[in-house]
C-alpha cells in the first residue's frame, strides 16, 4: 500500500468522522433542552468547522486555510463568550426553572402524603394532643 493511498484513506476517514459529529451536534442543538446546551452545540459546530478546514487544507496543501481556521476559532471564541454573558445577565436559565418546578412538585407530593397520613390517623394524634393541651390550660387556669 502506498503512502498516497494511506493519506487519501485517512483524509476520507477524517472527513467522514467530522461529518458524523456535525450531524450529531446539529441534533443536540435542535433537541436542546436548554439554552446552555444549544450554546455548547454552536461552539462545537465551530470546532467541527475548524476541523473541516484543517483537513481540506492538509489535503490540498493550501496554507491559507490555516489562517481561515485561526480566524474562525477567534470568532467562535468571542461568540461563545458573548452567549455566556447573555445567559448570565438574563437571570434564570431554563435549568433553574426546571429545577424549581421539580422541587415544588416533590414538596407538593410530600405535603399530600403528610395530609393523607394525618387524615387517616387524625383521631389518634388529635385525641392525644387535645387532652394534654387541655390539661395544661385548665391546670394553669386553676392556679390563677
């Protein structure tokens, strides 16, 4: 097997893997579920594009592609920083909202279970608590 054949096979393999990662990243951006996930997906798309540019530059031997990849990397970095500042400045993210909703739902379940338990055995705890409270209050009234 010649060096040129190995080179062509490795370039084709690299382009295939980059294409697959591009498709998976697009799926993650569309699927979400949160804004930070989408921002991370966009940052990954920039990295994949840099990979495509680098592989094409290696295949063609044209060195200007390296400069294009560096410029794309800088623009991608600045876009990621801008998105991160946007997420931090806008307050609650979707993750925070989902976490609060889950906590509220679990609190409501716990309260419903507690209400169900106290409703089923309400005669016993109240019967014990009422005479003790009544004895203290009537005893304090008797002392006065």
